[in-house]
């Protein structure tokens, strides 16, 4: 048998399998993947390593039989522990809703099926990340928990408690006993702080998450350790003020050693607690990214750069809207974007800075003239304090590289034509208006103007 199926180098087997899976039609072709498994033991191990590297379970998307089959192959005693499916999982993603179906609705329709599915998920969780030798082999592990998505691609929030006692207990055991290095939480309410217990965490992604008050939990984390994330290097935070309040309070007395940080929020949800966490963990950053969306009627609170230090890369993205239709426009004028931006920029720049203004012109109204809406952009953005800032920092730190991008999207009313020639003309107009930026040493300036036909998504008033 060995002469008919000689042992090939693992790298060659991986290359053959990867070339096949790069073809879109073969990615979900289970029959073809099963054929590889039948070649021999070595091929079975290598195809399983690629098929199950990233494992996802949709609690309301996968059928009961599918989840039971997955649990069976994860817990099978037929193979050696280092040949089983669970051994190959590096990232596990548990989503609790998909395509508009809620977990509660599924439970009501099929309570027995829900019980079987929960038991299968518990079995899978009990097998994951149990191999302690993976860290020595340079293999990191990641856990993702989210609400899933429906047709509009917006997350549907769910409550952590609806996972049920058995699954919560299995997750709790996983985060306490496994060496999880990457944790992602999206659109979840009621998450206990004990869920953030892995001391091995290096990557933390939190998006629209509400945590329980530390006072509501039986364990006082501030007493059990001085630093909640002693090895955390990367954090992404979007619209989760309860996490900010907990991390900057007695939950974590010592700030984690974060080197890369991303903060995103909408102006209507703005809370100065976002700056509190920046002050708490931003003392020795290599990279900082800030993204703000919404409408700017008040100046943003400035960042205290006496407490925040960014060494290598600073990126900031401000997205806001201008209403060209007088019926849709607000009576109150917005603060110019350049003026808002200056309050957020560091007095001593990082080695590289990337500054983006994304302007959406809604309800384009051609009777105002060929350049009507574009001419509204300039006073809505420009403030002399911004070029003055660039002049100062480039003269004081001549090696600094600064990229400034102005993206203008024109959202036209139904039936309105916005030609490609108008796009080019408007881009040239804006480049001319902001010529002072492109002439600065170390500063590059780019303008993009493009059209959208998605105004139905923006008709939120009236």
C-alpha cells in the first residue's frame, strides 16, 4: 500500500489542497474535499487542517443534524487526539442569529431540536483549544461571539443570557482553561466581566457590547488581579461605553500594555468615556486609529496628549453629511470638519499620519447650478487652523509623512443624472480650492468624487 501511495512532503500536500480551494466553486464542495480525505491518512490530516482552521456555528442557521454531525466528528475516539477535527481549529465563531431569525423564535418552534443543538454546541466547545502544545508551535487561538446579520448587513443585538445555562457554562470553562489570544465580541448585551478572564489575550475586538456592572457579579476582578489584560497588545472599541467605564474604574487598576488601538463612534452616541480609555491605555502606543461618523454641531472634546503618546502611526477618519436639499437640511450649521480635526490631532506628530475627510452630499439638487453642491463642501470643511497645524508640524518634524484624503460622495435624487465629466470637474475644483495643502513638504493631498444612488437609505426624517 505504501508503494501505491508514497508519503509526500506536508508542504506539497498543503500546496495542492490550497490551489484547489482557491477555486471559488470548490470552497464548499464537500464531495471533492472528502475525496482528498480518502487518499490516505496524511491527506486527511492536511485537508482537515484547512477545512476546520476557521470553524463557525450559526445557532439559528445550521440544522440540528449538521450540528450533531459536527459534534460527533469533534468528539470521535476513532482518530488520535492530534488527528481529530477539533485539534485543527484555530478560530471559533459562534453567531446567535442570521437572516433575521432569532434564537427565541427557533426555540419556540422546536424546543426539542433546540435542546439537541445546544448539547451539540456544548460538546464542540468542550473539545476546542485543549492542546497546550499549540503555543509552542506558534499557533494562536481566537474566539468570536456575535449576533449575526440579517439582510441589511447590520448586526442584530442579542442578550448573552439567551445562550442558555449549558452553553454559557461551556464558554466560561473555555475562556478560563484555554489559552485564547484573540477575542471578538459583536452586538451583545449583558456580557459578564468574567468572560474577559483569559490572561493570554493579546487581541480584543469589541463592537456594540454592553457589559454587566462589575458590582452585579460574584467575583471582584479588581481584587483578584491588578491588571485585567496583562498581555493585551491590540484593542478595537466601537460604541461600548460600559466596557470603557469598567476598564477605567476599579476593575483594572493597572492599564494593559496596549500598543495598537482603534476607537470608533457616532457623534450622537458620543461619550467622553472614549477619551477616558484613551488616557488610561494610550501612554505608549505605536499606532492609534480614530473614526468618527455623524453630524458635527459641537466641537469634539480635545484629546489630552499629555497622557496619550503615539509613536509610529496616527490615523483619523471623520465622516459627515451635507444636505443639499433645503427641505432636508438642518437649520443649525455644522462645525467645519477641519476645525474639528485640529482639536484631535497630536501637537507632536507620529512618524506617519493619515487624515481622511469623508463627506456625503445628500439629495443633490441640480437647479442650484453645475457646481452648487460641490461649492457647499468648501465652507463646510475648511478652517485656517488646519493648514496652520500642518505647516507647524512639518517644519518642527521634517521627517513626518502626512497623507490627507478628501472623499466626496454625491448621493443623487432618483432620476437625476450626475455625469462622469461633472465628477472630474468637481474634483479639479476641490483640488484647486485646497491647493495650499498639496504644496506643503511631506504632505500629500488627494481628492475623490463619486456618485451614489442610495438615497432611500438616508431618508430618515419626516
